[in-house]
C-alpha cells in the first residue's frame, strides 16, 4: 500500500486526511505541529498521541525529509548543503549568515527548464519539480543541523526562493510549501521575510500576489528585449512590456517594494545607456534594485565588469532616485553564489 507522505500536506490537507481515517479534526493540528518540531523523524516520538493512533499513522502515512548528503563551507561563512532525494536526485540550498540574521536560499526544482544563458542550473536542464515536502525539508534539515551544533536558529528567519529552479513553474507545490512555512504551528515564518524570485512567468506573478503576501523578486538582467531574450528565453514569451505591466499590477501593501535583480555582465548589460534605460523603464514601480556583479564560472563565457563600471552603473540609478544595492557575492568559492548552483558538490 502506498503511504501518504505527510510532508506534502498543508495543515488543512493533513486534517482532511486524518478525518478520512476516522479521526477527530483536532488531531490535524496535533500531528502537524509534531512534524515540524526539531528532530522529529518518527511517529513514535509523538508522545502525546496514543499508541494506537501512532500505529494507525505509521500504517497509513510516512514522513521523510531529504537527507543532507554533503556540506561545503565558504571562507565568508556561507554554507552550501547538498540534499539527496529519494530518487537519488540532488538539490542544493545555501545558508548565508549575516550580522543580525541568517538567510536560507532554497530550491524548488531539480534543474530548471528556463535555460537562462548565464546560469549553471539552467545549463543542466530540467529534471523534475520538487514536492512541497522536499522544498520545506531543506529548511527543516538545515534548522536541525544548526541545532545539532548548538548554533542558534533564532536568526534563521529569512527565506529566499532563489536556489535551483523557477519557483513559479512549480506553482501548486510552492503554494503548499509556503502554507507550511508560514503556518504558526508549522515553521512559523513571517511572509514579510520570504522572497520568491522569478525569471518572469507573468501569469503566475499576479496569482502569487493574490494568493500570498510574500515578497516578489524579478530576475531582470536587462531592459532591452533583444538582450534579455538572448540571456533569458522566457522573454520571448513574456517580453519586458508585459512583465513590467505585471509588476505594476502586483498586489502590494503600501511601502512594500518589488526587488529587481540585475546581474551585471561585462559588455552585455553594464553600459551607462543600460543604466539609464533601466531607470527609465522602472519608473512608477515601487522597487529596490539589487546589482549582482557576475560570478564567473569556467563553463560559461560571461565576465564580470570592473569596479569602476559597477560603481558608475549604481551611481546612475542613485541619481535617478532608486534604492540600489551592489550585493557582494557570498559563497563564490564553493559555487554557492547566485546562478552557480548545479549539483556540483555532489558530482
Ligand atoms: S536563473 Fe533561475 S530561472 Fe533562469 S535558468 Fe537559472 S534557476 Fe532557472
């Protein structure tokens, strides 16, 4: 008999499952809360459930988190976790410690179908979507790993969906995972501290805004359609005008802003004219801009611009009144930086 994997169920779905087994509704909250307590890996640990109930659960259901198969540590404190999935596929998550918080960057797919030119994940192609449990499991396992080492998890309150895969291409599972992550009796993350990044799947952008309150990040990288289409094939389907219109219509409370990610690549999108065009095109959209100087990799031909070019680009955007950060590359020495996740540590 196929057991139901409880890690794939939101609180309401889990409750429904238990009700179908003839159990009262309140058991849903009880079992759900157990699943997300640190280091719980077996029904026998759920000590306030009767032995009969635990046996029933063990007969009908399972809950397995992905295993951390390997960890690499960068000089700057960034850690990259390679997870082994049940079907032997691998995914990666990256923990970025900062002074006052820890940010975990997690994956939503094995590989990615979007084929962005500058991205190593894109270069390995798409294998499959992650289940909700595999998405949430990255958080559960890293939290437990930190606890095992007596490291505080108090600062682990920032999540970014910027690892392997395009989150909005795995939309249904993303929504269930978000449900579990923000549920108080689950992992209790604040939606304000979760950012979902997309390369521009326009129809799902608005739906994300309607169904959640998480932050939106757009991988923009150029506001010239011909350049962007070369860098990011999705632009052929949803060109800039349509993408930026979706951003203008993204449901957001006041003071909230969309984050535009812009990888600066030498001689591709880093000119003064590019900066001016970017300032022009984003007019009227409440936003912040993150400039990410390209992380060079042996297997891709792109290069990083000089410091002067990066500074000039930033200055042009500042002059136009934008909030602009140049994001330092974290974990580049272990291929954990933006666009570098490709299952390398495992292979
Ligand atoms: S940048 Fe994101 S969307 Fe593009 S190929 Fe890489 S993982 Fe996929």
